[in-house]
């Protein structure tokens, strides 16, 4: 009978031979005489002699479960045993049998955990959409143990470079198919979901390591978001308010002064969903503040959902211009605190679609190519920095989770001050030499 391995340790066994027991006198036929196996006459054969793989790495995990793996060579078994022992000691061990579970099973558990953690409905819907449309058709039925780093890298490269990856291939002006796949941003989003699902599998001990670690992804082209000038904000506000639409569903009269809303977005930095969720009771005219605590997003299959802000944080936002202050005063005076500050035509929260029909017409008329409602938020940060605000102040204004995000977006606007630095360094260096 083979000796049971100690918990947390792996050892190697010879399945073809056993040591001679104390006081035992095995018959002559029981001794191994094959010189390839060792010194003839020193090893007692087992019932498995010459059958299957000779060397067995055996271990008991930290939960008391026994496992093993057979090898042809002793050195291979010893390397595996050493690796298992190290993983057991460091906590990185995963039961090989558990890795037979499919990617789809783990993805469902991961997505359920996201929902239970009250992640933004739109975020969860985005994960769900990527899984359904892009990821699960490829990996859903695969066992985790069959998903390797090499296979994942090949797939992400294919997504980025092969026109067949797209439902509708990209074409040039002549109609010829371009040799490109998903956009770099889409590939990165897809990798983010795959990496998170497999990371969940590692934490749940389905896998020892995440095969999506270190995947080479296409670089995102360097670009700067469009920011408007004060004059462009004025023009865009006026054109949005006067835009004429012909879609039957969009001809209902506005209950909101759209020029005031455009100005408010451009000088407050609120996300559109935050502005849409703003209630009359959130506006403090005396303190020149609006208290932002909610956001509205459109979720596929569920319509408009009102919940926490993107960062799950409440923040007071200053009303920076007198014009915005007076326009907000007109918008909220005499109204119930529970009413929306910027209602849609039905009195409920304004939808981004209803707003964009008018906004996009104004953008087209003014030639502001690439401008979106998010441009107004970026404009607020840019104009604040241009007016002398610090990065930390802009971070608080925009509700970024940390100042790193703000720096990444707006660092190109900060003066380098290299001339003053050179003068100071030169002066200090000369002082030492005197």
C-alpha cells in the first residue's frame, strides 16, 4: 500500500517498483532484472510493472483532497511535485479536476457577483453584451484547463487584425474591405472581461494562474478630446435650442430650456446622466451648489435606470457662472423639490437620444466635427484649468475617482514651465561652483 502524502507537500513515487520490506524474502521472479530500470536485483516489481507511466507525483492539498499526476520520467515528476508544493505553500494551488469547468459556467458566476455588488446597470449590461456577442461563442463551451495563454493571444490578435472578426467589415472609399478587425478600444474591452472572468476563476481555485495575463493588445492611437471655447459654447447652446427636428417621435415640445442645459453641462462638468437625474431639491442657489448623487443610464432591455453615480460618490458641484445661476433660478423657482431640473417632454428625466437629435443638428451646423454631449463635460475641465484651477479642483469638479484620471486626461494642458526650471537649476549649479 502506497504511503499517503503529507498535507501541503508533494512527493514522487515509482509505480513499477517498491522497496523490499523488512524481513521480506521476495521470490526470484519478483525482482526487476531490467538494467534500464535500475540495478538488477535491487527493486521489487509491482503489479503495474511495465504498464503505463512509471513515475507518479502525488500530493494532498490544503483542504485534505488527494491528487496525483503520472509522468514517464522521474525528473518531470519531481519538477511537477516541486511546483505543486510551492503553489500549496504560497496559496496559488488550484485543483486540476476543478479546471474541467467551462468558461461559460464561471462567466455566469462572475457576472452574478457583479450584479450582487451593485455595479452600475449599464456597466453590467456592457459586460453581458460582450460575453453574449463576442466571447462566449468562442470560449463558452471550453474547459478552463484548455484555455491557454498562447490560444488567447492568437484570438486577440485575430480580433484586432482580421476583417472576419467584425459583423460588418470596414471598407474604404472605394468599397474595398480594409485589413482591420475590432477597434483597439473594443479589443481592450473584450480583454478586460475575459481577464476578469479568468481572474475570478483563479480566486475561486479553478485555475492556478490567469492565462489572460500579459496578452499583447493593440495600442490605442494617441488623441485628445475636443474641448470648446466660451464662444463655441454660446453658439452651440443657441443652435441646440433652435434646432428643428422632423422625426415624429421627437417633435414634442421641450419642457427644458435647452440652451441653459447646454451651458450648464459645459460649465459644471456633470455627466449627461447626472444632469438628467438632477432634482429641484438638489439645487442650492444660496450656496451656488448643486448636489450630485444620482445618475440615469439607458440599459438594453430595461429602459432608463436611475441609480448611483458612476463612481458611487456624492459630490457638491459649484455653479461657476452668474448666467448659469440665474438660469437655474428660473428653472427651479416655484417647483416641487422632487421634480427633475431638466425634464424631458413627458416630464420625466430627459433621454440622451431626445437631447442628441437636437444637439447633433447644432454640431453639424457649426462644423464641430466629433462633438458629443461628453464634449461638454471635457470642456468644463479644460476651461477650469485654463482659468487657473488645480488638478485636484478639476478632479472634484468632474467627480473623478482619483487625480490620476484627471492628470491622464488633462496633463497636456498644464504649462511645462521649463524655462523657469532651467533658470533655477542653472542658478543652483553656479552657486555650488563659487
